[in-house]
């Protein structure tokens, strides 16, 4: 079959399954999640075997260590997928919740009901665990989904797809509610992101290049997560101990994640006190420092940051540092250079904290907490399908609610407009 | 100046003004709304004069009656603009509201703050009152906006722009928070919908053709309102009197509006009782009836509906009628042919009402109320900038909240990730 015909068939089936899923009650959906977990448990050996095929092919094709690491699916990985499914099953069902139902002068009652988006297309890199995460979230939120994982994980993903299909059917739900694209043909992505009649939203997960390309070519709305150039601003009224702990944690807890700090801003009045202490800790940890002129004069090991540094997501043990006059300069720098992901201020001053919260235009704005907390689990969403840096629809960590929309419901007793 | 340079300048100014507006307190924003109202009141004569220029040019260019009617701005129209401004001033300020602020196990508090979208571009037809409506809603929600009205209303809109600018400045807010495009060059629209660095969302208002064209060409997200093919379903358990009142009102209260009923569905078991009574009322009102075979056999004056009829928004005294077996066929017909705007069921049966509410995938779903209630004022939003048939971000009547987004706020006490 041609790729276009094949994807079209998936689309038709997804649309039909999506209508069924939107009606499915919470009990059935939870049962499906647990049955998928059971299927994973009983197919552990097959899953590892199929994953070995992908790993061997990957090694042969010269994938680097980081990619192979993400591609690997071992027994511990399967257990954590099972745990994830159980966790999503235990979350409250967002679908059907009605809020703000209130009487209007005409006598009608008006409220908003949370409903599934319909069909979600997810495009991601070669990480088999994403297949389960994405399927679980879409299933619980009453959506159908079409999953297109990286071609290097094709055997792993197909094995996982079998388990998902078994689980859905065991719960009496349509197997087509979760469809894993079987072809590694790149044209499939082009079809998926332009099937407006069958797909309601595209969620790309992966590198900036992938997401930019998809956003440009998609005719369907994209909930995108671009880069995370996160800032910590140590204010003149900061508690020095909190400042050092937060700035150190935000940079060094994990380097390759989008909520890691990439640029540290400090109020000039505290910089001489804070920077030498912090720099010592960073340097001991092997973090390369690049700073403004004032920073370099305080820290001899620091090299000069270029204009490009302020706009760079390092995802590595590198940190750019800038000393600013005050909160105004800090906010201006952030609103100009941030990717609108996550920023934090360290301060004990009420008024400045309040200003920072209001005036910084990012998906997460924090006071006295590490940027590393920007995460669906830490925020209590139970799980996340990604972190949106878009302003529309979903912003910040996207959990079950982000995969739903609201429709108005009106309850009347025969009212007509007069 | 070239159109591209001119639009670029508006964009830069809007972005800057948007940052100011996002910080502006409610008092200043309300003062600006009232000062704009004052300015309109004191420039009434000029406004009518300038509108006369547009009307004369329109007549000369052969605009039809409906277009001229919408273009006209008389003293009563100015009074109603003033009243609208006062109404928006009296609404609660959505910006800065924090919801669901709760403690997490880590000790951080997480909530969501409502914030402006930034810069909104609004493209609309030659209706001067939209200039004030749109400006008022954007201003109150803390956004900057760039307004591009139809070229036939250019003199009226420029006169209104002077009043808006006076009001903003009198309240100490930047005049560039509301910019009315001064050129009638069509290239300005092309620039507006592709200035991603300066504009956050495009709201098109007008005919289906305009909205489809803009959606296709825009690189910025569009909150669109396409057509309203609304349905009333008279169920077998309907109260006959309510059914007749609602079906009559939904069709005949106003013909040219998006929340008017275009297709009537009836359960077969009640059709013989209801249809003749209803048809008599419609025919007396001059409504042309087009029905399925069964309908035609009950109503001799009814012509046969074609396949095309079920997908047509008449916006006219024409109604298509279909007799269905039961609620399943009704819901199937709606989910296939509706434009997902507004549908209503007339029934006294609890279970069927509940199913209709859950299973019909439209922006407004009603029980025992006329589709004509789908409206921001009737829903208590205070005002609306349009009715979105999109699923993402805003769905149904779009009021102040639809012009905002949510960012996460995190309040900590020095917490770091461990």
C-alpha cells in the first residue's frame, strides 16, 4: 500500500475509535491501562528481544551513546513503564467534568464540560518508553492517537504496540484507539501532520530541529515544546544560602534537560559576595563559566560571554553569567533572551517577588525554587506529555487536561431568545 | 513608507505597548475605557461626518444594502458603543488571577496565573462598531492589538482611532496599545498574519471565505470562527410545546446569524404530531422547507433536500428537515454534518439528555434551549470577540478569558530537586 493510503487508513480508523473513546467510561479506560500493563509484564522477554534487534542495528549504524541509551529497553525500563500505566490509571478522569455551571438571567444554566480533543498525532524520537507514556495519556484523556516513533526503535515499538492492542481489546475498547505507525518511511510524518480531517492536534517531542520542521510543515495545530533557556535571577535581597543552593541545583542537577538553568543573573550589589562562592562550586563540578565583563573581573576562571551565549541552550556543563543593575534589567534580559520556559527569582523581598511573578512572560515563573521543578510530576499533574512553550491552549507541563478542551453546556427548560 | 515597513513599525510598537499593558493595573485600564467613551461622546459629530464619507463612497461603489447597513454609524450606534465600553469597564479584570495554588510534597506551592496573550491582530469587515468592541476587549485583557477593518470603513475607523488614542493617553497608557491600520492596501493583511515576532494570535471576523484564506496563509495561530450549521433535535420524549417554541425560535428569531438553526432533526415517533404544526408556523413566516423523503410525505409544501443541504449554512429563511430513527442517528448526523458550533436536544428524558450532552462534539451543546443563546452576553461573559469553532485554546463564545493564557507560578522557600 502507498504511504498516503496507509496513513489515510490509520486516520479514518483513529477518527472512528476517537468517537468511541470519547464516550468510554472511566472504569473501562482504567481497565485498559491495567491490561496493557499486564500484557507488558507477560511479554517482557519478547520486548527485550525486539529491543535488542533495534540496539544491534543502532550500533551497526553508528548511533552515539546517548541515543543508544535512550533506545535501550531493559527489564527495569519495562517495570517503570508498568508503574507509569498504573499511575495514569489512578489519576482522576478529566473527561466530562463540568465547571462553573450557573444560572443566567434568562433562566438557562451555562457551564463548561471538559472533553477530549479527538485524535492526537505524536511524533517522537527513538525512545520506546514514550510509546507507552503517550498512549497512556491519550487513552485516559479519551483521545485516539497515532504514534510515530523514531525509525531506530521500530521493532521495540511494534512489540509494545501488540501489548497496547491486547490491553485495549481486553477492556472492550477499540484497538485502533492507539495506532503505532508501522512504516519507517519518512513520508508518513508528512501525511500525519497534514491529515486535517482525521487529526486534531500534533504533539512533537524531540530536538529543536524536529519541532521547528514539523511546526512549519504542519497544517494541523501543533502543541510544541521548543528550547528551554531558563534563568535564575539572584536579587539584591536574596537569602545567600538559598541563592547558592538554587543556582547550583538548577545548573548541575541534570545538564541535558530543558528545565536546567542556562543563564545566571545577579544583582550587582550581591555579586561580589555570591559569585566567588558559587563559581568555586561550579568549577569543582567541571562547569565552564562564560560571563559579562563584570563577572570576569570577579572570577578569573571565567571567559567572556559573546552575544550568542545569551541565546544558547547549552544542555551541557556550561553556564553564562551576567551581573545586572536591578530587577528591571533582569526582567528585560529575560523577556528578550528567554525561550519562555522557566525562570526563577531568589529574593526575600515581597514587592520584587510579586513584580517578577507578574512581569516575566514565561510558562513557569518561580520564587525561591529551582527551575528543575518545572515538570508535570512535580506540579502534581501525575504525568506529562511534554512542556509547552506555546502561549495558546496549553502552556508549561502538559498533562491530561492539556489533551482536552472545553465545550459549553446549556441546560434549559424550554427557553427561547426574545 | 512601504507597507512591510509600516506594518513592521506597528508590530514593534505593539510589542512594546503590550509589555506595558500586561503590567497595567485594573484601575488604569478601566479609566482608559471610560475616557475612550468620553472621547466618542465629545466627537459624535466628527464620527458621523467621517462615516458619511464612507457611506457615500460605498454607495458609489455599489455596496449592497446589508453591507451599507453594517457600515453605517449613527448617533444611536455611537451611544451603543459607549454603553459597550462602560460594560467592559465594569467586568472583572481577568489578568493576574491565580487559581489552584496548592502545596506539593516537595514543599513548593504551584498554581496558574492568568496573563495576557501579548499582541492580538484582528481582521474584520467594514463594521465600525467592531473597532471599539475589539479594542475594549483587548485593552481590558491587558493585550495590545492591531486592528485591520474593511477598507470601506477607513474614514470611520480612523475617526474612532483618534478617540481610542485620546482615551488611552488620558489614562496614562501607551497610545500604541490599540493601533488601527491606516492603509487600505491589502498587503497589510499579509504582513500582519506573518509577523510572528510581534503578533501572538490572529482573530479573523467575517465571512467564511475571509477566515479560510487567513487561516491558510497565517503563520501565526488563528482563533477562528467558521460557519454555524446548528441543529435542533426533537427527541421522542420531547415536550411538544417546548419543541415547537424552540425549533421556531432557533430558525426565525434572526436568519443571518451563526447560531441560527439550519437543520431540524425529529425522532420518527413524534414527527407526525410535531411537524405539521411547526411547518404551518414556518410557512406562515415565509421559511422555505427542504426535507427528507419522510418529511416531504408529511408536509406537501416541503421540497426534497439534496445531500448538499445537510452541509449548508443558509443564513436565510430556509430550513432543512430530517426524520431520524432515534438519538443514535441524530447524533451521527450531527457529528457528520455539523460545523461544531451549537446543537440542542429537546427532551424530557434524563438519560437521553445526558447522552446528547456528552456525545455531541460541538462548542455549545444544549438541552431544551434555543441555539440562539450561544452568545457571550447570554453566557455571562459580558462581551465576546467572536465564537470559536476551533478546538484548541478557546471554543465557543470568546470573551476576556479567551484573550488570555495561563502561566504556572511556583512559590518556594529555597527548594531544590534532589
